[in-house]
């Protein structure tokens, strides 16, 4: 296998003519923001996942911030999440002054381990932020049971899992609030964008106020003129534009096709890599259907006598855009300075040292998948 002529990134968007036309139509319309497309997009996502309400945000991180606000997380409250995630799943707790508590992962699914969650619950625990890592849903029944017993709010980080199912139900209808991200590498894109889905009207109302400065137009009395509005709480400007929502609406039409292609590619990888000594392919539980946002393998450093860094660099040298998702969040200097010690989640740390993300996105051809497989086998010194 020689160097690919073009760089194969680990993930990227799929944009077609319908997406382009949808954006153009909105550009030529009256409203570039605060127009009709936002609500249409919210309604379509809510319907797709089977939730009552949806609130669009400027990005997924802003949406998580909103969810923490709506959940009433404040200074002194503890929130449990996984260390194997993008930092935003933890940072959002810090935005509202809460304390992040990391619970270790399950070594089979790499998702947060329910027994670890239970061991971290204290009288200060207010919420859990489980993450559907790589697109495989967490054990939602188990998490909702824990949350009922301890009166906790569950904010599911579904940045990877729009379109994935848990026991036949789409992610987005079962937790108290579920966050989706529409960053270009995610299941569908709006450029930047995010959303919260919920079945609670109370959360829905709070999220809408928070997204737009805390502005309420419904609380004014009839003596006031039509210009009148009130700031009823401290909100932000976290609005999505109609241009973004127009792209999202068009993208959502294709999500099942995207996921089907992602699944095909994952199956190809599984078949090609399953029997390679030292490689552990990701395991899917029977009750879940992953959205396959990421394809993350484990390189067993007891079997493979080449450091991951060398494998990574040789693959990059062949123009294969391997990546690593994610370093344990509390290893970041910001969290180290807050006092989190290395070693608090040993399974997550062990997992991280061996993790490698292979390219996976709907636009990949079978030949691209085989380029990755061949490059990996060559790097590991395996005859092909
Ligand atoms: C992408 C991502 C986010 C944040 O979403 P943005 O839209 O990029 O702000 C949060 N959590 C996880 C797990 C993510 O992958």
C-alpha cells in the first residue's frame, strides 16, 4: 500500500444539491434568523426521535449549557459524567458553577458504567450526563432507574447518536433532556448547531428563554404596547439561524441513508479486522443499534510491539486520517488545576492508551475502507 493521493479524514459532512438549494432558498427569503425554518427543523427532529419538544441552539455545547440551566444545576451541585467524551459534556456543568464527578467506563461498550455511577452518588448529586460514545446508546433503562431512585435529572449527550436506537426506540425520547450536535462530523450537519429534545414542557419553556436573552413576550399585561417584552431571567444569545436550520431540514431527510452507509462501513471494518492479532473491534450490544459516529479500535499493547504513536504517525504518513477520541477529560490542564488526579478512572485511562479512531463517514467508498485496512495491516507488519 502506497500513500493515498488525498487525505482521508476521520469524519466529514455529506452535502448534496438539495442541501445547497435549501440554503439558497432561505438566503433569498425574508428571514435569515428567527424565521420559520427553526421551528420546522425543531418539529422535524422532535418527530424523528419521538419527543414532544425540541429547542435548537447555535451549537451542541450551548445546548448542553441550556440543559444544565434548565435542570437547575447550581454552585455546589454535583453532576456525574464519563471521562471518555468531548470536554463539552463536562464543561457545561462548570458554566453553571456545578462540580463534575467522573465515573469510570464499562470495558465492553466504553460507555459510562452504571455501577460506577451509583458508587459516585452523594447527597449533592443533581444530574447525570451520560454520553452515547461513538453512537452506541447507553443503557437508558438502567440510568433512568437510578435517576428515579435518587431524584436526578438525566441529560443525555447524544452528540454521536442521532438516529441510533435503544431497545427499538430512537435516542432523544427517553432521557429528561437529550442533546444533539450538528457539527460537520456529526450524523447530520448545520455547520454549527445543536438541539435539545425533551418531553417536559417546563424544560422546553426554560430552554427557549435561555436561548434568547431570557426574553419573554408572553408575560406582559394588556396595557402594554406590542413592542413590550421582559427579561425574566439571565439568558444568552444562543440562537440558530434560519440558514442553518434550512440546511438541517434538508440533511434530516437523509439521516437514515447516512446511518445505513455508516453501518455498512463498520461491518466491513469488523470483518477485515476481527481476526487481526492485537486488534479489538468495537462491540455492539443486542439491545442497541449504533449510529456509528466513530469507529474506535483497541490496539493491545501486549500483543502489538509498536507504540500507538508510531502506528498513528505511519498511518497519517499514508494519508489515512486516524485520530484518537478521547483523552480522559480530567487529564486536561484545566481539570488538573481544579484538582482532579490521574488514576481516578483506571479503566478509562487504560482504554485511552490503546484507542485509535479509523475514518468513518457516509461518503467513504469501499476502496477507501480497504485503504485504511491495508495501511493498518502494513503498519502492524501483517502480510496482505
Ligand atoms: C461534538 C460534541 C459535543 C459538542 O457539540 P458542538 O456542537 O461541537 O458544540 C458535545 N459532546 C460530544 C460527545 C461531542 O462529540
